[in-house]
C-alpha cells in the first residue's frame, strides 16, 4: 500500500484535485507502511476496506484503516499513455442527473452512460474488501437495513474490484461494476462488486480485451464478518 500511495502522490493529477480531497493521501512514505481502505456504497457510513499491498500486511507501523465513501478520492489502477498499469487518483462517482457510483455488468455495454467506458476505460480499485449492510423487508414492505458486514474473497489478502472510469472537467472519476451476488452472501444484498484474481487484472485493463470474456473468471468464493 505504501508503494501504491507513493505512486498516486507523484501523479500530476494530485495537484489538480481540491486540497480537501487530495490531502487525505498526502502521506509520508517513510512512516506509513500500510494504508487500508474499505469501499462502501453508502455515503455516510458505507465503505470500501482495502489493503493495497499483500506484503504490507506484515510490516510494522500500521496506520488506521481508511474508509472510502462515494465522492471520495481513491487510488485506482488504469492504463497509462503507454498502456502500462499505473496508479491514478480518481473520485468515486460519475456526476449525472444524480451521482452514479455503480454500474451493472449485465447492462454496462448497452447503457449510453457506460457503453464507451466498458469498451475503452476499465480500471481496478484495490482493497482489502468492502462493506455492505444487510437488506431486510419490513412488515410494511418498506426496505430497511440490518447488520453491517465486511466482505472479502476467501484465502486472499487483496480484493481487486473492477470498475469503469471517465474524465469529467479534466479529472478522472470511477464507478464500481456490480453483478449477481455469491450464494454465501446473498442474504446480505442482492448485488456484489465484480472481483477478479490478480491473474486476470492485466487482461481486464487491456483496451483490446473484450470484457465479456473476463466475466466468467469473476471471484465468487466470498467470506464475511459481521461488524455491527
């Protein structure tokens, strides 16, 4: 994670984001050995939790986790001008008539908002996992939320979430792609992020790849921990 944050801080884009957004990642690479983050779809509390470096988990001087919420700045991996994976600071959410934070894999190729990005602008959001609140049906048929869970792949220290990105007013914004949930977490929510193993990240990022060919490799072996 230390290397990820250092790469993002060196990006010229960091100077173009408002200081209130970029200062959260202005960390001293000499003293911060781990930056954790959890992604959440709920603006006040929902978060993405993620360690961005598997080796960083065993290093000293661990700093508190960073929870990333919609509209926050996050380190995102996308191809650079030479087609090589690089870390960029991106804001979570497309600004449309309302803030769009997710895109469905089933319809992203068809929706005008996401169609071009599905083909040309795919990205990876590194994390330890993500938070979700259990969705319940109340007696009056109105949806309500229950317990909060941290969710992550089984036997993995990393969660590689798939997303799309676009440029708004000269700055990059991203959304997280979602799919049908794994059976083990279906009781929590009827959607989950599209997650890949490290072996398929380069193919996902490559503009020449048909993203539909990567979908069968999505990780669905998930585990969870009730937070509250």
